[in-house]
C-alpha cells in the first residue's frame, strides 16, 4: 500500500499550475502551426501577427486522457486554423510555454483545455521575498 501511495504522489506534483502566474490571464490569437497530441501534456504552437512581425507561441494544455473528456480529438486543431487561446503566463519569461485554458474559433466554438475552464480573475500581485 505504501508503495502505491509513493508512486501516486509524484504524478499529482507534476500536474501543478505552479510555473504559471494565475493572476495574469492573457489571450493570444493567431494561426496554428502544430498541434502535439501527447502525454504528459499536449501543446499548441501558434504564430501571432504583431506590429513587429510574428511571435511564435507554444501553449501547454492537458494530457490526452483529460482532453478526450472535454471532447478533444487528435484532429481538434489543424495547422492553418485561426484560433484564440486564453490562459496564464509563465512566471519565468524564459519558459517556452504558456498555459492555455480555452481555445476559441472564429465561428464562436470553444474547446475547454483544463478542468478549471477559464483562468481565475486577476487579483492583487503577490509579494515576493526573494
């Protein structure tokens, strides 16, 4: 029994939102370049046009088994599709990924990509002592 518990605890620790600043929700719109249907996390790669050119985003979403529960398939996103992702920014700006909570298509369809569905409302910034 203790061995079973020891094996389960690291799994829960891995699926934390700790790397993301849940007080800074954001939305990015652009064109899907790749959709990685994989475990332990799937990813959306997105090119977003800006005044200075194109920004490439890599957006982390949930694992395949959770995405299936929300109606996703490996064909839910295709390269060339226009989408908007709402999520939370990484705390470390050097991190390649942001967390994506919802995907919205131009026709108004939405796919939920996380159990919480939408990021929490922004709150006062936390004080950091380091």
